[in-house]
């Protein structure tokens, strides 16, 4: 089944259902996926945005399926993933759980009743949801690893189509690349993303994500070898064949790449321009 079906099943043990919020768009693809893992001891992952009627509809579906929700857990606080948690918590009488730093992205739109940290385990119908800290897309980002079924709920770290946005000030490319390496070592059988289709060839997809970011780094360094350039200059050259309406998003991605390269000592900034950092002189 596709994630846009009214009700689709990701895995059968423990039963994992997926419903998609009515918020399609360039960043959200078909919309934000809300997952419910388990039946007798269930967890709602990312109930989505606070849009009219959506939270009531989601609660009605959970009740109609006779799911006993233990908690609502959040991958991160962005407005397309988290705000529905407040109302859903009241409707289902279930606590909200998320990162200790979720306010950095959620602001006042959601409050957590319990903090989740790396390695925390949530028991669910003969399996466990293990919390993984996955910063990069945002500083508060968490992933959820369904241990026995080997399913990764990736939030916005990995999408079902295209690539994830990593842009300052929230995005950190250096942390994001480390997170991708961490997720690859899990060897998941499936990735259930926050947006887009279920990823059924996870290792290939993760490798493509890593290769894509490394290729962009090489491209940046190649251009900067010719001389200093601003972010706008770099985007105009690197994304010359891309709709210019998307260049603003691309500038955020390039800024994150440059920030990483600057930390690694490969480029340096002079006002608004960047250049390749000169090699130190070789001692005679």
C-alpha cells in the first residue's frame, strides 16, 4: 500500500499503521506521516501539524482501531511534525515525549511530558522502540528503531523521495553526516520516513544520501579553487539547471556545507565570500 492510503500497514508484528496528514507541499511531499506502532501497547510517532480537523480525525482512527496508546513520541519539533501532539494528548489521554531540546525548534507549539534520550527503550507488543539521537536536520532530532522488526522511523533525516533539508541555523551538516553513518550501521530492513514512500532498500538509500553530500562538497571545493565566491554565486553555478524558485532552499544547503568545511579547516570566510583555505607553508 502507498502511504497516502487512508490506512496502510508498515509491518504486521508489532502492527504498525501509517496515516498521512493533509499538508502536502514542496517540503512535505504528500504530507507528514503519523505512525502508530503496536496495538495493546501503542505509540504514536509524529502526529503532525495542527491543521483543522486533522487531530480529531487521527484520534478517531486510533480509537476505531482499538489501539491502546501509551504515549505520543516526537522525532523533532518542526511545525509539520509536532504541534498536533498537544491536542492529541488530551484526546487520547497520553503523554507527549521528545528531546530535551525540542523547544529549540518547537518554541511554544508543544511541550513534552517526558524527555527521551539516546538508548531509551519503549516496550511495545513484544518488541522495543529504541531512541536514537539523530541531530543534523535539527538539533533536537530523534530516530526510533523498532529493534526486532529492524524498522527505522527516520523523521526528516531520511525521506522517501529526494533528500532532506539541512540548513543553518538549525541544520548542521557535520552532525548530519555522522548521523547517516550511525543509521547505516543499524542495517535496517525498512525505513519509515516522515514524508514520502516507505524506503525498501535502506542501505542503498543511505549510501546515496552520503554520496550526494560528499559530491556537493567536492563541487564546492572545485568552484572555490578558482577564487572566492558568495553563497549566491555558488548556488547560481551549482544549481544552474534547477528552478530558481528553489534556489533559496539550495542556499541553505550550501551554507550548511560551507559551515562544515570551515570547521574542518578546508575553507575560510572573508565577509560574505568564501575561499579555499591556503595550505600552511612547508618547513624548509
